[in-house]
């Protein structure tokens, strides 16, 4: 896989004059974002966007590190046969029309041709690959539709292109960065196991997210996951018998018994996401948060109801309420107005100021009875100012601090700034605590 | 309660020259939004924002329909005693400092004074009330912090001001309208039961949301809920023993056994929300959706993985997969390209056009085997256009159509427009199906 993402020269076979066609989008995106050499191939096109287009792959007459194929299924094998002529061992095959529509024979033949030449292939029937660091952008959806995230520590392995594209777009719009993105479709040759192995070693990848419909070699997958020293978050499509059935016509692979998957992934130390939102939330928190020492959580709030919901959820998810040390209690009671509730939840009440939050945090990070701080921030109250982000960020390296805050655009703005400082924010206390649960479990 | 929201003249006692003070905000918001007469009272202020300020409530010398009190707790009873002088029977008491901080005696005395004069009170220790229709805006948070939603069908009864404020702000930012909003704090005199009774009869209210920490008269509440002919969505703060304990210092009312509440609310036919996000989502869907005939759902998608996740969730939530009639299957197979999967999920695949969605919907609304249509829209694919909103809205009155769509700003924009047309949208298949479950249960 390394050679895919470290390619210096890329050929796109199947470029097109029609800008909406897959080959045209791929060529255009690479020209825009990739620093290396890009070559286009199409027997019927002479030049495109000011670049010479080659009739055949073999005409390029230079070493190509990565070939991207976007031609009809029937012509794919012809291209593969040409790859040795440019000394290329790596290919992303976007083309669909194989096993997923019953063309098992064609896919098997393709696999043989790849194996014979020792060529590694991503796909077939996939969205492509993306690397925010190297600028390799071989995703066939234009960035006007699927915004590309900037550099970050989250990598994705997606069997479904649609889910991959949506999550990339979502990450970008929320200002979250990614490392690598791999949509692998039918897994004709390379499989999730290969991608896991690679990303497990990739230094830019801090967290691996996997959307998967079927694993070919469960045992090997289990073993690799066990050995990966970073969080692997798994979402399994087709977890029910009925959803399972639908995967057959999607990526051509009938998924196995869901309970077997679940059990195996748990045993292998992966984080299981029940849905896409969980995957998004867990990955954000696991990427950014420092390691908690335990599961004793203090909720700090300036909106009583939010403190109560925080507490309810801490109990619901089997976490512990931190008990303030008598020292913390004493000191804060001295410093705070009488109406402030120095307990857990700590209610700084409706007239809370930034300074009051500062004091609460100062003592909370010092208190050895507290492992994690959940701030259920009510930014609607009049005395809080935008400076609250500085107050909170100041303590971010002392203990895991997570913010949950519900509201409209002023609240959203504050959360954006906090996130740019590395403080992970959630829209509701429930989603925050649900994610904290996974953070605690992973570091146990 | 009717007299609160139909008031033609309102007095604010405790106005202030400092714009951040509660009394000043209340006075200012009413001056801006309320069509009736507004009077300010403060013995130390002569005029404010160009309006004469009265020394005492009794100085106004006109009939006042509603008094709003924002003075320190110790002075509240004095104001109550003056209320008969302006013939006023309705009061919103914003002031805190009663039972919630252990001042049980003062609150009991206040209650007696109110009862003696047959005065109805919202509060004490509350955020206030709001009516998008009459413009009565007696919420003490400025609209720069808490945006006010426009007219709509969702009403809120909130024991916690913070949660109330956040949800108002959230609704406004998502373009959802409300009818009435009542934050009632300690429930000194009027209680949730009174509010439920009123909103049950209010013609502008289509759905009632209740955030509650404690109910005084459970039996009566149960009975009223049973008789309300619209959805009542309940979120209970302090559902765990630990959260429960925290409610004591919040609104001064020790909440009862959570299991008793849950059972009772269920028996009374209310919709139980497990968290704030659920309440927001359920209320949107129950307000807008037409009644489904059953629980057989068809998922239509153009992104295979999203169809699979939709299907997984339909099964997870105990709903049924609709089976297309043979007529629908036959017709659609004739009309669609070969690669489209005419099944459930129906996968219109990556090159889906608006027209293809139109055809799928045309046959799905006609098919008697389908009760509800879930569209898991993948707006990242290149051939869909903004016209997709017209295609979908065309069928909205035929059957409940719910859209789930994950992505960045182009996707968000499409969802906004769909919502303005009355199609409820969700960010993920899971939240969509979770809400559909409540829609089905309510109409069973």
C-alpha cells in the first residue's frame, strides 16, 4: 500500500472530454492537488486541460507508480496487461460491473491477471483513494460535491463508496482532518486486512475507521487488529440478516454471521460503532483526547438541566461520578458565590462568568479524584464571553476535557473555535458521554 | 394559562438601566416583539428606552393582564400584594432564591399569598414564557444569545431554563417554528399539569415537548396526558438515582422513582425521549409527518451502503421491510437501467438522476405494500441536481417520506430546502429510523 500513497507519477486511464465523467473528474482532481506527474490515457482524445493525452498506457514510456482505471469493466483486463510496460505494480480500479452484478467470472479472471503480474489493486467498484498529506486525490467525485478534508490523524477504510464520500464531506465541513482514505469496493485483490496492516504502521494515522460489509479472512483480520497500537473503529454494514442480504448486490460479498463479527472485533480490541454518527464521534474523540487515568467524570455546567442530563448519562453508560476531594470543595466554596453548587454536577449557575469556569477548571484538573472533565456549556447565559474558549483550552493538556453544548449559531461558533484548539465538542450531553465511554474503554 | 398568552398589557417589575440585567432584557424584548402595551416598574428609574418607568406597580393605574417579576426573592411577595391594584391575576416570576437554595419557607409563604389572591404564577426560578404567535416574549435571555424561533406547531414545557433556552436557540437556527414555550422552574403554583392541560387545547400546538425533573401530582398528570389528542414527548431529567439527587438543588423538587415515571408516561400514551436529541428529532417528525398506515418501510437510496444501514436500522428498531408488489417490481425493472436494484433497499446506484428518484417515488407511493418511504439520499453523486427537492416534495402528501442524508454544506443546503417544504430530514439513517419508530408507535 505504501507505494500507492507515495507514488510520484500517476496515470489515469479513461480520461474524458465530458467533465462529469469519472475519468475526467479523476484527472482534474489529480492535476489540481497532486504534486507529482499526472498522465491521461484515452485512444480518442489528443489533449485535455492543456495536457497531452496518450493513446495507450504503454505509450507513456516512463515509469508509472500508480495507475487509476476508469474504463468499462470489459476493458479493464486489457489495461492490466499493459501495466508491466510502464513498470507499474499498483492500480486503483474504479470500474464497476463485476461480481456485484453477477459477473463473477470476469472478476475471477481479473484477479488471476493481477496475481500473475504481481499487481496490487484497490477496487474494483470503488470510489478511489485519497491522501491529505501527499495530495493523491484519486476519488471520482468532484470536490464541489465531496469536499476534501485537510491533514489530520483519522484514516478511513470504506467498503462503500457512498459512505466514504459522505464521511469525507462531513469531516471537511466540520474542519476535521484526515490522513488516508481508501474505498475498496469488491476487494478483488487487496482486502481490508491489507489496508489495516498498512494504516496500522502509517505514522500520520492516529485512528483507523473501518466501514465494512464482509471480511474475507476473518482470522487474519482479527490478528492484525490485535497488533495495531492505535484505535480501530469498526462499523459493520449488514449486521442484520436483512441488511446482510442487501450487501450481496452491493459489493458482491455475502457477509457472514453478524454475531461472529461482533465477537471477533471485540476480542481484537477494536471499538465498535453502532452507527455512522458514532463512528464520526468516536474517531474525533479518540484522535484528539489525551489518555484518561480512569473513568471518574466531573460534570461542570452553568445550566442546571444540562448537569443533570450529563449525570444521568454517566450512570447510564456505566461510568463513575467523580467525588470532589474535600480540599477542592473547601477552596471552591470559599471562592464561589453562595448559590454555586460545588458538587458533581458542579453548577456554576446562570450568572456564571468565564472566570468562574476558570476557577472550577483550575481546581478540577488538580483534584486527583477526577479523571475526566465534561463541560456541559450553556452559552446562552448573558455573562459568558467568547473568551471562554481560552479559559477552557488552557487546561486541555492536564486532563481530558470534553465539551457538550446545545444551541444555535453563537454556540456553534464557540464549539468550532474550541475544536480548532483541540477540544472535542458534542451537540448533546448524551453523545458526549457515549463517546467518553469508548475513550475510557479503549485506554483501559 | 390562556390569559398569559392572550395578554394585551404587560408590566415588567424590576426593569434596570443596566442592559445585561434580567429586568432590562425582559423589558427590551417585550418592547421589540409585543404588540400590546408594556409598562416598566422600578422605584429608582424614571424612564428607560424612551418609556416612562413607574415607581410602583399600583402607580400604573390601568388594568394589567400579565405581570413579569424580576426582583430579588425577598421583594417578590410585596409585588404580589400590589397585583390586585391593577386587577392582575397572572404573573411570571423569574426571581430565583427560593426552595432550590433551601428557602422553603419563603416559597411556601409566596404560594400562600398567591393562592389567597387567586393569582396564577409561572415560576419561580424560571426563564419565562414565549409565544411566537402573540409576540409575548418574557424570556430573560437576549435574542442575541437565544434566537427566537418563528411560528410553528411545537410547544415546550421546560422545568430547566437552560435546556429550554438551548432548545429554543437550536429550533430557531434549524428553521423550526414553535407555538408556546414555558419554562416553569420550581412550579410554586402552576405545575406541569396545568401547562399540559392548556397546550392540549391550544390550537396552534401540534406537538408538546416536556422536559421535566419532578411531577407533583403524578396521577393527574397521567390522566391529562391520556386525554391529550396530540403527541406529548417527555424527557425526564434525573432518571438515574444520581441525576435524581442533583435535581434537588436545581429546581428544589426531589424527583420520584424513575421507573414509576417511565411506566406512567408510557401508559399515558406519551412518547418517551431518551435524550435531548431524540426530543428534537421526534418533535420535528411528529409535527410534520402525515400519519403512516403501518410500519412497512421502503428504503430508496443512490448509495448502496446507506441502503444497507437503513435496512439494518429498520430491523434493529423492530419495524418491517416493505416488500414491493410484483406490479411495482415489473414496472420499475422495465424503466430502470439494468444495474439498478429494484428491491428493498432500492438502490438507484451512483449514476442516479433526479428523474430516476422521481420514477422510484411515483411507484412507491402507489404501491399498497409500502407504508413509509425512507430516502437515504447520497447528494455527493454527480448527476443529482438541486431539483431533487422538487422531485421529492411532489409526493409528500401521499405517504410519509423521510430523508436521511450525511454530508457537508451542499447536503445541508438540500436538507434545509426539503425541510422548508415540510419534508423532515435527518443527518444519519439511524436517527431517521429511530424517529420513524416513534411516529409508527404514536399512530398505532
